């Protein structure tokens, strides 16, 4: 019987089952053997039909061991550091940094150090902390620390890991005598659903909040979306923690993650020697779902030195530095997160150019715009050939500068007699062998179709 972790109600529905992913995505391993033997587990995602909350149905706290080998630090990225600057501004705009501050789940304390440099009076709690700062308690926060007396409590990317999140918020509020404010930041299920991002479903995250379900923990709060829509935040007074979660009308989710996996599989199966960029949770899940035996993806690239020359749990893929890419004969790189595309482009150009990869559904939409004769040409071609022609046609015919994405938040927009007014792209691969803006297919059928497309 599946119970909602917010209320304990059993009026729930399983919406997705993810097979055999690592128990902890953000652990990497020093040897291939250790990585291959890393514990894996099935993930069952359910939704409460009384309040809409989405959660992991089979999650148990005792199965997760967060220690100093846990590597979830993203501050090596300039883009992510700019995000942290946005977080600081939000806190300052809410006059939240003027008193004693506690960060629960401070990780490697990078964000905490930013606040310390600003003169903020702050301490942190995290068992994965690797340093020696007396400002960090290497422990989970609990009611035994009720004497901290914070005026502002920070929970960044922590609540999605807590099996009883509402109870945890109540514990924090009680430990702080229901005084002060709290800042909560988590990934949002809205973005996962909008982009069909199955690689964002993994065991470590036992909660999948939307802004609506996060704010229902409080009677009053302010919040919003940021980090290009992937994250949400809420700021609330601890005196405003709800007594209980009310029932409400909801719309059950209908996920299409399995269809997305088929599209991903098609992409990496026809991309030549391919690597993925990003050894975090997205990359680990992607590989465990699509290349468990390590035969399709040659290696993984990551800028975090603590992950380099280690191995991905469950699959044994080797993690390399960006500068080592050419040594492995990589022709294509699949980017795990749209937000880092400019940084990756800067590190890979001029050797690597960009080829857009569209979903099969979008290619079918494009084909529907063709005349019968052109459909005959298109019918002779493979999925990948049609994809390449579409990429060529959209970029060159319409003279567009594409916005690259693995998930499809950006889109092309061009007036063309009512056709293809908006065409969203789904993924990006950086290609070492093909000049940007050129067709990658030289077959007669592709050439004929290309000529016909140009003749409009």
C-alpha cells in the first residue's frame, strides 16, 4: 500500500517505474569493478490523488549513505556560480541575511563560503563536508540542534532527499521556536514533465515538487522559478508552516518517459563514437537506462576534478577531462544539461561543431508539411537522415541561429507562410567531423530531398 509522505493517505497512483539505476547517482568509483558492482535499484514514482504531490514510493532513508565520497558540487561551472549570485540577490531582496543564518545540507560549503565572505554570520550542517571549517557540523540536522536560534534557515537541494519532507519542515520550525524565515530550493517536476526528462528521475530524489506543492507546506510564502526553469524556490516565515495538508482537486500526471528513452536510444545508436558531457545524476541515469553494458557511449566528460578519472556507478563508463576528448576519438558529444551549452561550446570549439537532433514526433510533424512528392523522397530515408536534413533546412533555409538544448526549452521561430511557425528542438550533439550548418548526409536520396526542399 503506497502512502503519500506528506499526509499518509493511500489514495495514490503509480505514474512511472524506472528500472535498475544506481542507489546513489552522485557517487563515482575509483575502479571499473567497483563501479560495475555499485548497488542499483528500481525507482517507483507515485502521485497523491488528494494533493497532487509526486514522490518515490519505495524509498527508505536507511538505504542511502551520504558520506564524503558523495560528489554533487556544481560550482566548477561559471553558469552555476551565476545562479548562486541570483540566489544571494533573492535572499538580500527579502532582507534575510542580516542575522544568524543556518544552512542545512551545505554540501562542500561553497555557497556557505560565499556568504561568509560577505560577512554573513552562518553555520552549516552536512555529513558529506570534506573540509575542516569549525563553521560546519558534519552531521544531519535534527531536533538535537534546537539551540541554534537561527533568524534564517537555508535548504538548498536538500528537501528532495528527505523521505518525510513536511515532517522535516515542522521539525525545523519547532527547533527554531517557529521564528525566523526559511529558504527552500529544489528541482521542479514541472520542468521534468514539460521536457519529458526521464534522466531526472532517480533514487536519491524521493520527492518531486512543483511550485504549487512546495508552497502548500506553508499558509503564506513567496516563490518562483529560475535556473532556466529547472529549479524553484520558496521563502516563508517558519510561523507559517501549515498544520496539515489540505485535500484539493488535482489532475493525475500522464508521463511519456518511455517514448523519450526510445528517442535517446535512436540518437546514441547512430552518432558514431559518442561521449556524454556531465557525470552527475542526469548523466548517470541516462547511461544506466540506455547503455548499461557500456557499448554505445565511449566515455563521460566532466569539469569537476573530483569526478575525473573515476567511473560511473552501474555502467563503469570512464570519466575524462575536457582536454582529453580528442585522445578518445570522440566524434559526437551529447550534452546532459542545456544550461551549460555555452561553456561546453567554448571548451570544444573549433574542433566540435553542432548538429541538432530532433525528436521523431517533430520529424513527423515536419514531414506532414511536405508535398506528396517530397514525402516519397523522405520515405526512402532513415530517421537520422531525415533529422540531418531537417537540421540543415531549418538553419540554412530560414537563416536561423539555433539555440541548442538536450531537452527542448528553446525553440526556433520563423514566419514562413504559416508553416513551421514554432519548431522546438530536443537535443544537441557537438560533432567533430561536420562543419556547422552543413548537411551530414551524402546519399542520393538525401541530396534529392535537399534539392527539393531548397526549391520552395
